[in-house]
C-alpha cells in the first residue's frame, strides 16, 4: 500500500476508535453511569480534536458534540461549574 493510502487507513481507524469511545460513552450515560461516561467521552473528544487539527471537519463537529455530552454527564454528577464550561465550549463552532 502506498504511503498516502496507509495514512488514510490510519486516520479512518483513528476515527472509528473515536466513534467507538463516543458511542460507549453515550451508552454509559444512558445507563446512568456518568463518571465512566465522562472518561469515554473525554477520550473520544481528544481523538476527534486530533483529527480536526489534521483538517477533518466532521471530527471537529464531533468534538463539539462530545463536549456537550460531557457537559450533560457533569451536570448529572452535580459538577455544575465544569458542566457549564463544557456546554459553552460544545456550543462554540470549532476552528478548522
């Protein structure tokens, strides 16, 4: 496989991994397991942000969505100041 093809495959794999963390985080949130959900969603957000910085606009949007989901979980945990910060950053359009 050429260098460009392997880089595309690597980015696709990284995006799939970020999505898996995101989906697991959402499932944990639905199961009222907010603390583990925050961990999964934070991992997803970091991975989406890395992809966004490489120019992936879909990943930039998903990083913002992950921030909003984290904010919801933090609200459930009564960490209201942290939740407000996350919800504000999730509402802001990403720079990419």
